[in-house]
């Protein structure tokens, strides 16, 4: 059962963690590369702000973005701003998302995200939590996958394993961190591949943040995952 109110509280906590950490940067740091190819830290911060506003649009029944081109242009426009402007924008947009989440609403309704993807409104706060936590890691300022809250890491593995379930290009795969197991990929038509490793390494591989070299694979090579 999704608890959207609890997830909204987790988004606020994660946002404060990110803002507190990013406050230790300076203007030069913002222009340095992030861990995302082709993006500076400024791109990551700009994306976080614009994503919050985009999810407000989703909750309020508007298109998430005007277009893919407009989304990209907004990030490019905002990426070069000085640190104080970046942080003020992340904070202000986070407050707009908080207010939208606090408004009375039918959380069981279906909403539309990017590229025609639909989901329950109740899952939107978790989707925002994912953005804040993973992009905090992407900033490369000392917050690592190992630092993610345990509940978040487990739920994000659940989410990503489900996302790849049934994908024709992903072989039947069992994931395990030694305490829990997940299954993903297409329906089993032969032996499964088993991928073992620490939870942070499994999440990093599924989310495209690690190459999987720290994982142990049995029954075949490490599956190649499609882009998110």
C-alpha cells in the first residue's frame, strides 16, 4: 500500500539533505562536471527544480512538460546560474511541490507523466523522492548510494525490477542482496541468471549509476539493461 503522505515527508527530508550539502559548494563547483555524462552540477540542480515544477503540473492535471525540447532548453538555460540562485530555485520549486501534494485530491486517480507513461497519483511523491535521492548522488559531493535510506533503496530496487519485468531484451534474472530476492526480465524460458551483490551495487546497476562490476553473476553474463 502506497502511503503518499509519508512519501511527501520523505521528499522534504531528502530535499533538506541535498540543500544542506549543496550549500557547501561555491560558484566554481557548480560549473564542474557531475556524475551524469554531459551535465555539470548546475545542470543537475536546474533539472531538480524544473522536475519539481513538472510534477506539480502532473498533480494539477497539466502536461508534465510542454515538450521534450522545452524541457531540455529550460535545463540548459538555468544550468549556468550562480549557486545562490540554484539553491533558491530548488527550495522554491520544492515548496510548490509540497503545496501541490498538500492540496485535497483523489490520490487513486491515474495521471500522465512523460512519453505517455501513466501511473497512480499516489506514486508521484515516490517518483520525486527518487529524483532527489539519486541526483544528490549524481552531484558527486560526498553522498553515495550506500548513504541512501534503507527503505528508499529497497523500494527503488522493487520499482526498477518491476520496470524491467517482461522486457524482451532482458533475460530472466533473479537479483539478491542475501536477504531479499527480486525477479526481473522476460518470462523464464530457460535457466535464470542470478545477480548477487550489496543493495547499493544492485541499485546502482539497475539505475544506470554503476557498471555492475561489483556484482557476482551466475548462469550467464551480466544482463545488459535498456536505458531508463
